[in-house]
């Protein structure tokens, strides 16, 4: 089987980790987006594509903010900076 150069393969465990932690929206982000749209005076049901985009973008923003805060509090990302023993 030849894999095209613009594709990569990875172990299932890595894929499952990425899917759970990075590729899936965080729970509650669609609801948060709906609240914001309602605050602007609109009905979220009228904007399904916007709701999809808000769910993803708000999830990413939360992950980025959490990572920044963890770094500010001195935590190192042990996935890329393992401790030495």
C-alpha cells in the first residue's frame, strides 16, 4: 500500500489522544456561543454554520488560554520538556 506524500499515518493511541484533546470541541462551547449570539439579539438556530465555527473557535481559545495560564504559573509541558531523572 502506497500512502500519498500529503498524508501521514500515526498510531491509533496517538490519534485517539489528539482527537480527545485537540480535535474535538470542548463540551459547553456551543451553548456559550449561543449565549453570545443571543446577547447580540439574534437567534442561534438561524446561524448553524456560525454556531459550528463558534464551537470550534471558543474551544481553541479556552485551550490556548489554559496553556498560557499554566505556563505563567510555572508548569512545563512535560510532553515536550520531560523532566530529567
